[in-house]
C-alpha cells in the first residue's frame, strides 16, 4: 500500500450514493487518516473489470445483485468473486452488500465480507453500506501499521521523494548557466569532500581509536545521500525565493526513515498474558511507532511531497 488509497465501487445505483454525498464521507475519512483517496465508480460490470485490469485496489465494494442495468442482467456476486479471486486480487478486501437477506448460500472466501441491510430497513441501506466500508478501511489501515508494511511504505515513498529531488536538481541546472551554478556545485562538493576526507582518515587508521570509529564507518553511507540532496535544494529554494523547508524535511522525513529502519516490535499484555496493544519502538530515544505516529508520518510525507511539487512547478514556469 502507498499513500494513495484506491477503492473500486460497482453498483447499479451508484449515482444514489454519489448524490447523497456518501463517497465524500468516505473520502473525508481517508483524508483524516492522511491517505489520498482515489475512488473509481461504475454501474457496469464490463467497466468494473476494465478498472480491475488497469489498477490495483485496496478495497472493492459491490452490490451482490446487479439486475437494474441491462448490461448486468444475470450477474451476481458469485460470478464477480470467482473472477476477482482468479486474477490478481487474492489479498484485496472485498465487501458485497444487498438490501435483501439471501447471502447464506453464497461463496465464502478469505478477505470477503457480506452485508445484508434488510433488517435495518430500506432507508438505512446506504448508511449501513458506508458504515461497513469505513470499518473495512479502518481494518486495512490497522494492517498497514505492521512494521514490515510501514517500512516498505516509508522506503518506497522516500525513494520517490529522492528521485523527485534529483529531477528538480537537474531541471535547475539545465535552466542556469554554468557560471550561475558554480557556487552551488562548489558548496555541495566542498561538503562532500570534507565528508570523504573524514571517512578516508578513519579508514587510514583513526578507526582504531576509542571512539568506535570503525563502527561509525560501517553505518555511514556517504555518497550523494539524502542529506546532500536536501542541502542542495535548500540553496535552490533560497535562490528562487521560496520558503526553505529543508530542515523540516530532514527532521520529518530523513530522520524518521532512519529511525523506522531500526524499530522493533513491542507488545503490551494484560495480567492474563493477553496482548492488548502492539506497537513499534525505536530503542535509542524511546519513540513509539503506534497508529497516531504512523498517521503523522503519512501526513509529513504528503506535506513534503506537496513542497517538492510546488518547487518543481516553479521551475517549470
């Protein structure tokens, strides 16, 4: 999962959900959790399958009975389940819902939920579908907080930010003359040179000292690192008179990535030994990677993605 949360929704009466602002309710819930909601809707089975072929989804919603639309005659949830599970959507959460009460004989597959709204009355159908959809979204978000999944998201998103920074640097250099960028290049190369010389000194003998020089050397990646990228962007931001967000980027993106890479799983248990809370903690300074902190991480990544987008847009003007 990335920070884009994708939902595919098939319903003969999907416009009713749209007109009653139920999609907006789901979008707002995802935004509150610091995800970027992308909801594809359709009332046609063929278009639904086209969407499946072209995109990956975190949640799929569909009415179990598709009889209102002429293109969907004779199609029900069982057909759709088999098609989905026979393709690439083995692990995607799926919600089938119906205003009737006739799902007892339906296929039972992992990660598939069924909702019958008949007992709540026809007026509550939309409300109960959205309520169940949000509960499944919360379930997928909770799974998203698994240490391996979170690490994967952070590494993936920060790698994308690194790549975007390189694009910005190249764009800036292309737009300037060699004379204009000489000082920028000299400043960064001087920092890199100092860093290399420090490491070279360590390699040539100082690694034997009492300050654990060798251990420090092993942990250090000193090619054009994320630190150097953001330092360079800082100078560009100052040159074109945009707000310099470089220090916040270091604190909120680079430091967080480094900490999360070394986080360990912790569990709190009750007096009977039952796990009541699972969270991730960075040993050195005791930062707990619980759901709220994970939410903050997503928020910060989105903020700095927007910052880089603004800078990129400015250079493209």
